[in-house]
C-alpha cells in the first residue's frame, strides 16, 4: 500500500466528489442483505452548481445529502438499520471513494429548502412542501479511497 498525506486525501476525495457524475448508495434490507442503487451526486459542481457554495462552506468536507422520497425503500431500510455506504467512482482514472456510517432522515425544514431545485416537482408533485420529499444525511465515520495502486482507509 502506498501512503498519502491527509492533505492529498482531502484534495483527491474532494475532486472526485465534485466531478463524479453519480454516486452509488448501499443500504441493508431487513435480512441484512446489501442493496445498491445509483443516486444523484448533489456534490457534482457541474450538474448541481446551486449547491457548490453549501458544500464548500460546510464544516464536514465529506458530508453527503441525498434527496429521495419518504416512501422509498432507501428510507425504509435506513429507519430499520441506518448503516449505509456511498460510493463515488471515476472509472476512467481507476479512482474510487467509499464513505460509510449511520444515516439520518433530515427533518430540518430550512435544510430541505436549501437543498431543493424547482425541477424536482417531477419527483415531488406538491413541490418543496411535498410530504414525500425528504433528505438523507450522512456524516461519514469511515473513508476508503483508492487511486491506481494507492489505497487508504480512515476512521473519520
């Protein structure tokens, strides 16, 4: 394993999170079986420039927010077992980042308003106040990053 500095890790992880087109969320179903699915990468500064400042100014550089439906299986799984992983990948450069920890369903209306885009009405027909609109928040506890032959695992 090749070592890297904490500054290198933060820089490389931040760049990957800022440019990955999507992310993969893994939850655990009621039998403990992992279920993975693609999600919007709200940290992608090209796709979601509206959220760039929010994530850049947040005290946790690895914060993950996921918009979803309250009635989704993601939320059902998290309510039963909050352990999740979110994975970012750049397959062209053979680079990956896994962030894991315990998720929470966000109840903060101000945060839900801050992380809202008007075109999301196709998912939440009643708009920002749709009771089916919710956010999942992950303040990760574990990080695993690799790039070519470099690999690091950290407890955050």
